[in-house]
């Protein structure tokens, strides 16, 4: 069974320097039907204007993943980490017992487009940690494993039985994802357009997948999508 969640059905907030769309209830946006999906708690689709950003603020007991689609974001945190994350790079933080961090667009000209993702951890109060990895040169026409519970195949290790895959597809390129019994998928179209099992998705659209054996992804325009394979 596949359920479509259109981009224009999401929550929306525009703060001037920040234009955000929320897949799930977040900040001032509240919809009891969309509080999350399985262990996936937030997918915020953010445009951060030049010089704008999130000042130093705290988090606890959350797996936080940021994927930069275009532009860049400057990260600083209470663990002493600080660097500029470029387009095509993924940043990961295990908030655990508590961290503070800030994220700013360092450019004076270019807006930054990113997806911020929250996943509920399977273990609370772990030691906070940080990692980042580039997928900018990842192959097109297939799926790259970004994060997993075990860190297999060079992916980022997270505190949850959740696999995050990145699909990059040119027009007419096709790839497949097989689901094990009992697994569930949230697929977020990030850029361009594609079809999944014949369902057309534009940027910002998403699907929930239950009780399916195989997903077939086909690019219609050059596209990127995030696929969350969840328990």
C-alpha cells in the first residue's frame, strides 16, 4: 500500500531569512495526523537566505541528519566541531545527553537549500557525537546508503534501526529497492521529479509505503530522493 503526501499539504512557515516546509508537526505547525512516521520525527525542507541561520540552541536524545542540496551551511557545536558543509554533504549529530549547536549560511549571495531530519534514537542518553560525509560524487542511477544502525558499507552509524538511502536519477534512469517483510518506507522527493511504482512525485512530495516487496524508482527529470527504510 502506498500513500501520497503532496508537497502543498505540508506545514509552512516563512520567517524572512528562513522559508520552511514541514512534513510533520514542528514548531508552530501542528497536525495530529502528521506527528511523524515510525521513528522518523521531522523532515524540514529549509531555504536559508544569505547570512541567515539558527543561533546556538540545545538538543537532547535525537538523531539529527542534515543534507545540503545547494549552497552551504556553517556548523559549530558544543563538542568543538566547526566546519562548512557543502552541497552534496550529509551532517550527523547524536544529541544524546545534550548538545548545543548553530547553523548559518556563510554566503553573502547564495541561499542554502537543505533538509533537516530528526530520527528518534533506540537508546537514550548516549554520549553526543558528530560526523559528516560527502555524497556529492555519488553515482547516479542507483541508491547510496547514507546512514544505518550498523554503519555498513561505509555509511554513517546512527542509534536506530533505520536505513537512509540517497537516490540520484537522471531522466529515464531506473533503480529498485527491495523491502524485507515488516519494513516500512518514507520516500521524500528532494529535487526534480521521478516516479515510484508508477506514482509521479515532484520536489517536496512524499510517499508512505507499507506491505510492498519492491519499489521501482524512475527519473523523469534529474532528481534526488531520500528513502527511509524503517522498522
